[in-house]
């Protein structure tokens, strides 16, 4: 290793997407290694709208591992961070920067400390899977810094030890987390089913349910596994699972939508069947689902699939742009923003869908007619302010390195946050 007196700092910055499960993971067979009791499938979301950026740095001047999340220092003492750091360090290799005269040999990594700065471009711990993007980015960036030679599948088994769902953020497109059989978790890894270009017609709208209604509840999987009579560890018959993967391969939206909605509903049924019962969805979540169900039925074939995780937000997957536009009109009709919210901050992400929907300002929202499927039956109901905002996005790519220094979150001279 270069002399202690040489206070060089070596850094790597990476960006990793978040993901939303369409076949949910719920329940662990090993709490420490985070090994699931079923296979799960997710769609990776476009990092342009939801992503984590992490810079990791090493220097002989650092005297302990430190981390800053969204600008605030956090402790790395938790088991999940320690497991990821240990597993990555164990796989580190020689690193040389000839130009700067820096050489780190494999065994040096045992004594060198790292600084980590991470930023989520979306709210942390708000039901938008920041832990998935965050741990995937931590592991991916450290692996690049330490010249770990393993592929993303092997890295996914490390990210999994930070948060189960994080393993699926190592790839873009549709991703399966294979639960595996080994006790040490070596075969509990993510595999890419198809990349993000395979089904690029899909449009995803996330309805972020008003935070004043949100009660933060950490995933309580253990209680479910111990007490729910409904939990199906195999997630239905293998034929059902195969048809789901085939639906993705064949871009068969009706089958995909039917199985996605059913899995989400079963997940929430299992939560409610837990003792004590867990209620993640609230009235607003139910209203959004009701709106989608009604429209799908009136069309005779599904236009939009819905799914919800351990919180009240609803994720809607539209079969194409036209369906997304019609969906957004319906959502804005039923869930208009509060009078003090401007449209620009109410619909974020890919705003071009708003334009397609012919909505430029709040007056256009107020002028939206009731969706035809509810006309003449019941008076159209509006739930102003129940949704905080909508994020319009699409399936996206996996992790990337950001080589332009301007993206780095740490100062290249000091290794401290910029
Ligand atoms: N960028 C990040 N880098 C490393 N760890 C992160 C990062 N972002 C979040 N985390 C970790 O994930 C935790 C939040 O996870 P939590 O499961 O509570 O919320 P979430 O993943 O945003 O929401 P949900 O799981 O309900 O979708 C944080 O407290 C932190 O420990
Ligand atoms: C409902 C889910 O979102 C549960 C995700 O749980 P986490 O991955 O957040 O849990 P830990 O492994 O304990 O960190 C379904 C899913 O993402 O598959």
C-alpha cells in the first residue's frame, strides 16, 4: 500500500434503481442471511425518476468506516450494514491507479476504512423501497471500488443481506429472486428474466398516499409466517408461476395483470390473517384499486394492473401509454390535489403523460369529466388531498457507474461529504 503519509483518496460513484415486486416476497427462512420462503418477481423502475446514488471512498487517512445518508451521518453498526461490508471486503482484490501511484493489495483491504455517501432522489422510508435501491447501490459501488470480480448475480446475494428486496435491484427489466435451497444462501440470488427493453410499452404510475395518513410499520414477516393460515410459501402451483413468467416473456398483459393484482391482494390478505393483523393499505389505497377494477371491467380486458407493498401507496402498471393517459385522467378526476398544491409538483417523473392527457394546469383537472364507467350510476366521488403526488415512470435499467466526477457525493481531497 502507498505510504500512510500520502493522504490519497480513491473513489467510485454508482447509481442503482429501485424495484417494485409484482410477485411479493414475504417471510424468511433465515432472518440473518435474509433467505426467503418463496421466489419473488419485480420490475425495476426507471432510475431517471427513482434511484440511489452512492459514492464510496477509501483512504489511508480514514480511521473508521463512516456513512452519510441524504447528508446526515448514520451508524454502520447495524447487522445488515456489517454483513454487506464484511462480505464485500472478503472478495476484494488488488487495485492500482498507476497515474496517481496508488497500489492497494488484496490483504490491505482488511485494514483500510471506507467512507460512504448516499442520496435517494425520492423520499426515504416512505414505502418507495429506498432500502432496495440503497443496499443494492452500497454493494455495487463497494464491489467496484474493491475490484470484486463477481457478476451481478453473486453481488445480489450480498445485497440481499442488506434487505431482501435489494437483491432484485442489481438488474433492470423484470427480475426474479430465486429463493434457493442452500443453508448458506449461495443460491438465493437474483436473475434477470427480461431486460427493460423487452416490454417497454408499459407505463408505471405510483400513487403516493398522503403522508398524514401513513403510519410507518416495519415489515412484520415473522409474525405472518408464524400465525397466518393463509400464507402459501410456494406461492400457488408451479403451473401458475410458469404462466406468470410466460406472460412476461410473451408480453401477455391480461395474464400479467390478473396474476399481479391477485398476488398483491393475497399478500394483503395474508397480512390481515396475521395475529395481530397487519393493515398496510388504507381507504385511499382501496379507492384507487376500486377505480382500476371498475375501469378494467368496463373495458372487458385489463388496461392497468395494480400492486401495493408494505404501505398504503398503490403502484399501477398500464399496458401502454394510451392506457396510462386514460388512467391518469381518472386518477386526477377522483383524487384532485389540494388547492395549495401546484400541478407541477403533483404529477412528477415523466410529465409528458400529463400533456398527452391534455392537462396543463389545475383548471384542466377541474374540467375533467367523470369516467364513463361510473356515469349515470352513482354520483362521482372526489377525494381531494388524499394522494400526496403521482410519479409517472416506466421499467428501467440496472446499476451503472457514474464516471463523471461531478456526480461524486464525497470531496476527492478529504473524502468527506461535499
Ligand atoms: N441510499 C441508501 N443507502 C443505504 N441504506 C439505505 C439507503 N436508503 C435507505 N436505506 C436504509 O433503508 C432504511 C429504510 O428502509 P425501509 O424498509 O424502512 O423503507 P423503504 O425501503 O423506503 O420503504 P418500503 O420498504 O416500505 O418500501 C433506512 O433506514 C436505511 O437503513
Ligand atoms: C412487501 C415487500 O415489499 C417486502 C419487502 O421487504 P424488505 O425487502 O423491505 O424486507 P427485509 O428483507 O426485511 O429488508 C415485497 C417485496 O418487495 O417483494
